[in-house]
C-alpha cells in the first residue's frame, strides 16, 4: 500500500512579477531653454525605452504655465508615452509644487493596486525654478476644469476663482516645494530628481564634466534630500542618449 499524506501533495501556483510605475514629471515652463529641454526629454525617452523592455507602466505629467496636468495616465503603450513626452511644449511659469503634487498623486494612487503595480517612482525633470505657488495652481486647475464643463452646460454660475496676483518670495516657494517632497518618503514613492540647472552650463562649456560639486545646495538637490530619493545632474552639454543611459542606471539602481 502507498500512503499519501498532506505533506506529499505539491501544488504549483503561477504568479507574475508586479510591475513598476515610472511617472515622468517634466518641466514645461519657459525657463527651460530649448537645448536643455531637448536633452532632458531625450534622456527621459531612453529611460522610457528601458521601462518598456521590462513591461513596466509609465505616466507623463507636465508642469508649466499656471498648473500641472497629467498628459498620460499609467500605461504600457510605448508609442503613446513617447508621443506625449516628445510633444510637451515649453512656456509660461513654473508650478513646481503642483508638479510634485500631481505626479505624487498619480504614483500613490497607482501603488494602491498592488496586483498591477508593485512600486512606483517619480522622475522629476527640473531646472530648479519655481514661481507659481500651489494655491494659485489649484485655483487655475479648478478654473480650467470648470471651463471644460461649461462647454456642454449653460453658463449660469459666475466665475469665483480669481488667480492670486501676489507671488510669494523665492524662500517661501522653496519651503513649500520641500515640504511636498517630504511626503514622497512617507508615501513610499521614490523620487529621482534630474537637475538641468543653468548654473552648471559654464563648467560644462569648459570641460564637459559632470561634477556634483556645488558650494550651494540648489533646490533640485534639496528636493532629493527631503524626499530621501536620488539626485542626478543632467549636463546640457552631454549627448542626450549618453545622459539617458546614465540616468537609466541611476533610476533602476
């Protein structure tokens, strides 16, 4: 006789690896020069290609003008993500705080569904500028949403949300952005800050070196430190593909 006990039975369970969501938050303000914006987008496209090979999800958020907008919700479509990322225009103010809030919200909401997204991270492309406070961006976003709704409904309500005319100081805008960045660590969302600041252009023109030395801690590095994330300085003089390959290694580390 053959006795089969419970410990003798083995059941094979099929499981799939939970994917990773990468949210690209791109500075679309007028302060991003055409060359630096092109290098930043080229580097992001390289990271996007790497994410696609792993079958990870990507999302695109652009912050420029008065507020940030989600151009592409989490998706696995490489063609669609590439088109949205490449076609981001530049101009207007720099709502950095709203860009952080919007990209963090996209990442946090997607991470709630662990069956589809195992973890989420945000790649923030910034030149360190910030001149639109969060309160102004939220009011502008409400006005834009209301305008879209009123296109199909009678205009019976008066417009009550006027944009603020007083711009806070640079120190206040900096502290606001840093306070938002600290939330990323608490929400278990990794933040990667890609620095395309102008202050590095003089050194890049001399030796094309990617030095991390800076006597003053700029806002991009401070954001990475506050979020307990990673910092990468993107050299505008470097080739976009080479910079993208290096950035992909930093993001995937």
